[in-house]
């Protein structure tokens, strides 16, 4: 009788350990999937931010082409504010450098739009081109 009790106890412990090991393996796999999904989500969010930034720059450019310098100035402020937020939150060094270069043009573009100077177009075009090229990659 004592042997049967020890055997059942050993089988119970073995079953428990087997279940524990299987659940641990499943947990590790699910954590890896979650990590991959989190990275993909971060990439998608970064792409969305960049697309929104490009859209704002495009709107700023179109308003300047139509000589709506006041509206272009409003979009300029929004654009540079978005760029500043992305610079402070991104982990991508290439994007950070691009946006820092873009932010260096802030004063000149803003001043030209405030004056109603069409020279702002030639300053906005390279910014828009670089953003477009970055967003496609």
C-alpha cells in the first residue's frame, strides 16, 4: 500500500512538473511574439508620424504656392512643432538627423512666410523632398 502511495505521489509530481514545463515553454513563445508585435507597432507608429509630418509639410507648401502665406505660416508652425516632438521621441538616428536639419530651416521659412515672400517655396521644397524620400523607405 505504501509503495502505491509513493508511486501515485511521484506520478502526481511528474505530471505537475510536465505541465509546468509546457506552460513555461508556451509563455516564452508568447513573450517572443509579443516582443515582435511591439517592435512592429513601434515601426508603424513611427511611419504614421512621419506620414503626418509629410502631409503637414505638403499642405504648407500648397498654401504657399497659392500665395496663402497666412495659412502656410499656420501649417509651418504645426509642421515644426510636430518635427520637434518626433525628434525628442524617435530612436532612429537617421530620422533624428534629418529632422534636426529641417528644424534648422525653421526661422528662415517662418520669416519668409510671415513677410509673404515667395522665396519660402524654394526653402520648403528640399524639406518636402527629403521627407518624401524618407517616408518611402
